[in-house]
C-alpha cells in the first residue's frame, strides 16, 4: 500500500544516468586539476634550475663585476664547481612565490569545478522532482479510488460513511470476503520524525504511513442522494484534495462510490 512512497524513493534510469554523469564529471575535473598543478610546479622548477648562475651573479654584483678578481692559488675547475653547487641546490627547489602561484591556479580551477558540480546537482534535483511529481499525479488518485470505492461493499443496510465537506479525514466501512466488517480511515499527518504522510488506518489498529510526503488531505465535496425506500442519505461521489511536497498545486480527486454507502457518523 506504500506504492507511491517506494516508487518515488527508488532510482529510475534517468536518475542513475544523471548520477553517473556527475561522478564522471567530478573524476575528470579533479584529475585535470591535479595534472595542471603538478605540471605548473614542475615547469617552475625547471625554469629555476635552468638559470645561468654566472648571469645572475653578474646582474646582482653591478659595477663590481667590471673589475675581475684574481683567483686564489690552487683554485681550479673543481673549486669553481664546488662554489657553484650551493647556488644550484637552492635554485632546484620551489620558492614561496612559486608555491603561491601554483596554489592560486589550483584554487581557481577548483572553484570552477565546484560551480560546475553545484549546477549539475541542481539539474539532477530538478529532474528527480519532475519524476516524483509525475509519479504522484498518476499513482495517488488511483490508490485513493481503489480503496475508497469499496466503501459500503456487501452492506446494503448496515452501511456507514463519515464524510463532510471541510473534514480532514474520511471514514468508511466495508465487508471483506469472509463476511467480517472493517472500518478504515484516510487522513494526513506526521510520523515520529516529523515527516508528512498520508495514512490508511484500520480502526483500531496503529497507523502506518501509506503515501509519503503528503502534506494535507481535505474532503472538498460530498454528493448525496436520498433513498426514499430506506429513508437514508446515500453518497454517490466524494471529492478530496491532496497536497504533496513534489507538486506545486494540490490534486483534486473525484471518487465515485458504486456501492452507495449511507452517510452516517462513525460511532
């Protein structure tokens, strides 16, 4: 009896395709971001290691480099290489400015990916809402008619229906196949967690959610006729209004009562 709730909570083909698309976009985006950042850091390191120490030293020393200095005794190629090694070791690393540039580029790319992911999530939620609304519009009226139309079945004299315009619940009696008489009621309420739902309760048993996310249930109209032979007021049709969280406007459902139950107050 919770067909609408289960169907709206399940995953259809469109929802699965949207979810897979979101996962694929996230994987590609994060991979591209990491590749860009790593390539940038590697390139900055290569540029730093490719600088000529002599040119940098010449630019830094200014006029003092115009006068060559005499090399100390015993200073050969090995000594010059030893003096250059500290400079090369320092330039092979990554400076603070380079790290900041890499972080700025990565943050910019990640911000773009976050915006794209958020837009994709909004599109997925919109698609789910469309699917849920279509399911509720097609299934909820059918469920109500299937249950309420049995009111007064096999009860031509001892029938009973409690329905009044503006009421928030619909109570009716019917006979089962074994001859037992049951009383059912349909109404909207909230479960223990505060979630709205439509309930179909068999009196006096405990209530159980029938259709989830139903926010309101109201009897709009009750169409009656007078049975002159039995001097009873019988109901030919009731119109109820049901509001659901997935629908922008409430549903108005007309339910014909072929067994014409008597309009009586529920004891």
